C-alpha cells in the first residue's frame, strides 16, 4: 500500500515537473508564443473610430475593451462577406473546448455596404457576432489603422476570405491572420496568446500582449 502511494505521489510530481517545464519552454523567457499568424511587437493601440451596429447605436474603440475581438473587414453582400463570416464562426467553434478565450471572444465583421437584413441574419448565428457598418471613409480609415489595404477591405476579394485582426482586451492590435491561415491554426494562436496574457498580466504596454 505504501509503495503504491509513493508511486502515485511520484507520478503527480512528474506531471507537475513536466507541466512547469512545458510552460517554461513556451513562456518562461518572457517572449510571447510563436504563432502561425503575424504577431505585432509592440502591439499598437487602435485609434478611436465610430461605426454603427445593427441597432443603429455607435460602436467605437471603447467597445473593444475588456474582451478579445477577432475582426474582419468585408463586402457584406458579396463573396468576401460570406467567407469572412464563415471563417470567424469556424475559429469560434474550434475554441468551444477552451472557455478562457471562447467565452471572452467577440466576432466583428465590418462593412461599408448596407445590408441590414443580412447583417441581422449573420448575428443570429451566435451572440458573439456583431456586424458593424460605416461609410466608406470610416471603414477605409479603420482598415488603414489595422494595416490592411483599404481598397481590398472595401471591395472584397473574389476568391479569398478577408484577413482577420486580433485585438486584445486593451484594444491593441496583437496579431494579423492572412487569408491563407486556417481556422484551426488561428484558434490555436488565440488560445496561446490568451494563455500568455493570463500568465504575464503585468507585461508592459511597450511589449506584446500582456
């Protein structure tokens, strides 16, 4: 009986050592994890902007605070809008077993074309989804602030989904996921960045996500 107890304690100890070693390997250097997308360092703060939600209420930078946001810009009624929404939902669904990021993630699709019924249909897919609209100048300015090509953001792309932009709970642009990045990889990246922020809550604003 004593031997079994000793073996059990040893097994737990081995697990804890392995876990700590794994975290040290990935986060111990103070560096953020390597991701498949493009990690921005330092993570720039997004300037203020004003868009409108489907209820006609203004939506700006302050509405991004205190939760993670995954944002795409697309022509809502075109192919890019549908591809962008599918991509956002696929990422979200792949995080269902990781509540730390899943429950705090908002999916934002920004558009310059008015299609209110379609926007409401998209929002009906999940309470995490918000479709935001603005005039072409406002959307182009936001695309520029995110480092996207305004023309592509406004007019969409015939064959590729829009790039996605990850904003942390301080409304800073943490990462960009190009069109070729798969939903599975994006989900893994989001989970890793959320874990990094949780383990290093006092990381300075001049560094990657804290």
